[in-house]
C-alpha cells in the first residue's frame, strides 16, 4: 500500500498526518507527504476568520519545505519512513496527478472548515479531492 497525505501546516492537516501515520504503521505502507506550492493561501486572521492572501512564490516554496520537513520528522519519530514532495500549482490538480502517476492507493487530507465566503472564492480542497481523485480519499476532521 502507498498513501499520500496532503499537508499545509494547519491544525487539520496535522490531524490528517496523524491518521496517515497510523494507517502507514498499521499496514506497513509507504507514505508520501505532499505540499502544494501555490502562492495564494488561506490563513486565519486575528479575528479567527479566514483571509485570502498572496505570498511570494519563493516564500511559498520555503514554507512548503519547512512543513514537509516537519512532517517527515514526525513520521520518523513514529517509525514511518516518509518521502517528502513539493508539488507546484493547484493542490487538487497536482495531488490527483501525482497520485495517478505514482501508484498511490489512497489520499489523506484534513478538513479546514473554511468560512462560506472563503470557500466560495477558493473552494474546498478536501471536497474537490473527493470529487476528482481516482483513488479513495480519507477526509480527517
């Protein structure tokens, strides 16, 4: 078995990583930790609402490198050997393409719970993965 977990540094993606680590350890499966480098990001603001902003592409890549390094470190601490990949572009398009091209058997993703306003602008990655992936998608809440 080969799982892919999509991470973005958010609390829901930490939950997805925990679930993917549990699955990988229990099933002796390989794990890929993936971060989609996309300069448009959604982050909670001081009021707890979601805000959409654009960051420098180099900053987005550096953030992705930190996030996958942290995730693969957590995997190693849990006895799971994980490969880290940075994917460039829309998260849904790049994750589904990577999964199809690399024999991924299942995708694990966190549910962000975006506000209706922000979800209307950018869409839910989890919902779009469920609709577009050719393999099973586990959404962790």
